[in-house]
């Protein structure tokens, strides 16, 4: 009798978990360095009229903006840590909800660290990288309890109770400029994410953006030739062009307009994979 009761309870729990997971809540994991954090200044007009269907799961505690780690909020910037700027994910999410059916929601989890190499997200070797990281970077890393990759997985597992992981967004490469082994390193991170989140191999698209383009005088533009080879390593990878995306005076970070264009391109690619064409704006 007790065994039957245990089976019944287990089935009820499975049923409740399935019921709570909304298959029309599309979750996107985003990670990288400063351009994924967001470097553009957030203006008052950037924080209003945000569709509540676009959500962000806070990855760190932010008491100053009344957010707690692991909880969903309307995606009012900042979407990374408490004091980061406007980023491409702002415009990715806004474009997604504008083009998807009204019963579909978008959720972003953004874990990024300015200046970091891709090695920071290698779960088996990140410690040696952190040991040699400059003090200013360690402060950001410590906001993720010293392990940004683990925080991304922790938040993603929470998000899987609410929705379905539909894609992974990457913007990183400036600190690995010239490193021809970068695509293989990204593949390690990608495969680890799928395995740790119980996702089938190659089942989730990876969208990777170019660094500031040569047409804007990008100081790391040479890295784009290496980024272009990523689909050779990962079957379900797509490279997002940064051509024509305006950048800041440092020729390293995008302006708000640059993030808008780039984020819309990420969204257009993702929507195409979902079989949806972006609506033309007037």
C-alpha cells in the first residue's frame, strides 16, 4: 500500500511540474564579455513601455533596483548585473515579442563579465583563468560567486521549471582576438551547457555575434574571420553580422544604436529558425 501511495505522489509531482512549465515561454541564455553585459548608457526612454511578455531572470542580487537572484522581472534595463548598461539582449527580446504571437513570452538570462576570455566559461579550467584575472575583473566574477558558468547553469535550471530553452546567445571574442582555437573552446562550453541542462546534442541553436566591424574601425575586427568558422565546429551555430552597427569612440563597444541593430539581427535569425519572418517597420 505504501509503495502505491509513493507512486501516486510521484506521479502527481511530475504532473504538477509539467503543468507549471509553459511551453510558450521561450528562454534564452546569453553570455559573453562587455558587449553582452551592455556598455551603452541607459536613458530614461529606454526603461518605459517594455512589454511585460519580455522578462529577465536576475542572475545576481540587486537590492538597489529591487531585484533578487533567480526571480523573473519585466525586462527593464539593465539586463545583466545591477549597474551594467544597455545591451543587444534588450533589443533582441523586444524584437522577439513584437513578432511572436501574443501568448508567447520571452525570458532572458544574461551572465557576462567585461574583458573576460571564453576560458572563464570553461567549467573544468575556469579556476586557473580566474587566478590570473585582474582585480577589477575579479570583482565582477565574484558577483557570480566566482563561477559565472555555474551561475548560468543554476539560473537556467530554475528557468526550465517555467519555460523551454530555445536558444543560446553569445557575444565574446574581443579578449580572444587572434586565437584560432576559439571556436573549439566555444564548442566545449556549448556542449557542457547542453549536457548540464539535459538538452539533446545540437538541439539548441547558438547565435554568436561579430565584434565591432572593420567598417566602423573595430580594433578587434580581425577576430570576425575566426568567429565566421564557428559553424564548422557547432552544427547548430549561426554568426550574426555586425556590419554597419555604429560603435563608440573606443572602437570596441557598440553604441545604443549599434546594440539595437545587432539585437534585431539576432532576433531575425532566431525568428527565421522558428519559421517566422520579422515584421517590417514603417
